[in-house]
C-alpha cells in the first residue's frame, strides 16, 4: 500500500468543505477546516481496517475555482 493518500478539497456550494480521496472511494465533508481534518482522519481509519495497510501520510490538496470576466 502507498504511504500517502491525497484528498482533493473544495468549498461546498452550501458552505463548508468537501474532501474526496484520489484513487479511493473515500469522501467526507465538514463545516470548518478543523472539523474536515478530523473527518478525513476518521474516514481513512474506517476505510483501511488494518493500520498496517493504511497510508502514513494524508495530503489535503485545496482546489478553488475563480472566474474572471473581461
């Protein structure tokens, strides 16, 4: 198993944040960044039953769309 897992984090339309793991079926959401960090850790722990197979590093990649008009 890889020693790292990457989550793409976006701001939810209704507020808060949504995180999805790249290459794994792990998704979670929260209202604040502190809550999101805790939810991501919990989701990874639940997804990987065996701590030996769980990634040792969780990376959060923040994606933000910005629209510019001319």
